C-alpha cells in the first residue's frame, strides 16, 4: 500500500514539475510541443513529408522559381495537391514565396537562395 502511495505521490510531483505551456502527459508519455531545438538537415526535414512535397521540392531544385500552376504542370499533380505540398514545405521553411510581378495574384516559389526567374 505504501508503494502505491509513493508512486502516486511521485507522479503528482512529476505533473507539477512538467506542467508548463506546451507540455502534457498522454497515455503515460511526456509530449513537449513547440520549437524543436537543434539543427535538422534538409534530408531529415524532407523525410517526414508526403511524396508530393518531395516531388515539388525536387522540381523547384531543378527548375528554379515556378508558380503553383507551372508546378502542377511540371509534376502532373492536381493544383490542390501542389498547394498542400507547398504549404508543407513552407511550414518547415524549405521554400520561400515571392510576388510574381507578371501577375500579382500569383506567387513564385523557390528554394532559399535561388535567384532564377520563370
């Protein structure tokens, strides 16, 4: 009985110690939400993305700056899938977008540091 009480007491102390924004215990595991510390390589970041995002990334790598419509044509993916891939890549900062001066309603997508134009 004392052992059970000790475990409950330690668990409550643990909860108090980790009860900070972005931390919670789910099914006995500690989940820490928020920024990931350390460096992540490009390949590691791409590994967790869907195949469509990897394809869009490679096309941008080879072709340079492209609009969403041109990416859809080059990859033969639907515009919806290309948009999802672009959002995934942008969320982890693997691509950047700029205003397409030929048509301000569109955006040019490229890899950081790329200066080629469509």
